[in-house]
C-alpha cells in the first residue's frame, strides 16, 4: 500500500518471494519493493531473520553473454531460472549480481553497480513487430517440437495439441487493428498457457490465464476459441486498463517490473515483466533479430 492507512493498493507479490524489510509498528510493516518504499499489513508479511535465510535471488551473466535470473522460493526452498536478454556491455561474463528491480544491479563481491533496462521489458507494446504471421507460426511450431523433445510428460504431443498452433496471422491482424505488438501477445500467451498446453488452455481456450488466481488456479474464463481469448486479453485488459493511460491499472505501456509497466498490477510474480521480455527476446533471436533495439 502507498501509506499506513491501507487505502491505496499499489501492487501485490507471490508468497515466498523476497522483499526487503525496513521497519514496522504494531499496525504495519514498512518494506521495499523494486527500490521503492511501501506499507503492508502485519498478517500479510512473514519476517525471516537473516540467520534463517536459506537462499536469495541473484542474476548471472552466462558464457553466452546472456543475463540469467535465478529466483528463490522461500517456501519451497528451491531455485528456478530463466534468460532475460543479452547482458549489459558493462557486465562481466561469469559475474553474479543482485537487484531489487531488475534494472539497478550490484555486482556480488565488488562495489560495481550497473543500470540496465532490458529492451523488450521496457519497450512500448504500441510499437509493431517486424515479423509476419507466417514467421510467428514458424516459431510456434519449432518451440513446440522443442518442448516435446524435453521428454517432460505434459509436453507429449504438444506440437499437435497446443492451442497456440496457427495463431500467427490472427496476432498480426490484432496488432494492426488494436496497436498491440504481436510478439508481446505471443510471448504472454506462451508464458501464461505453458506453451498452449495448460489445463485452462486445453479445456477452456484460455491462453492468458484470464481470471485465474493464485488462490484458485483451476478457475478461469471459458472461450469458444483461442482467438476469442486473444480478443478478451486485448479488449478487457491491455486496451482498457493497462496500456491505456486512462485505464484503472495504467503504469506505462510495457511489460515492466513492480515499479512501472503492466507487472505492477497484472501479475503477482514480481518478475513477470522480465519473463515476458525473455520470451520476446528468444522469439526475436530465433526469427532473425529484426525487432531488438
């Protein structure tokens, strides 16, 4: 919340994710999210003493020059990782960094600090993609074949059953009509529907997790087709509330983080914006790097 009266909700974050503790009173907790100071209710925050912290988030530059984010779940005591984009030129290969917002990085073991805005994470979605519908379909087909090759049970037959198959031309038509970048729409659908094979995607044609909540992941809107899910995502979310300067959840027309962009209010995952950016970067890299920068 913006202040200790709890009248102005700013954002929300998944349980188990780290937040910096600043201080507290009998009625509230003061904490830092994305480098900014906010307030939370006592019963909505778990204080973990430093001595009991078993892991924490960090970033690392791989040998391929790509910036990877390793996220830690304090409940499950486990790490997960994903790639975001090429690392900043001032970042060293093999070096590890901490960051509260995915923009301002501090190198672990040194005093070096780097400010870096991953391109797709902060690019306006109003700017169109250079790719055709056929090219987007090529990527969809290839990534589904790749998913099958992982041997993970849920991806069996992904290349024939995914709800993303054949969406390329429709995404480009939506981009032209509604001015929402097709690469962004596809990246969000990939992320929210687990490549079009999630339960909600398969049973409900809901490829954006619309009205699916952390507290009840089995709920969600039902659509006649994946295309209708795209329409709802654009009409009811992007162009009405998030990418519209007058929208109820407007914080800038980009994926962003917990300070700016859609991630402030669209998702509880504090790294949703950088994960969407990672998908966009991987699509763009596969198709020839026509959109990057």
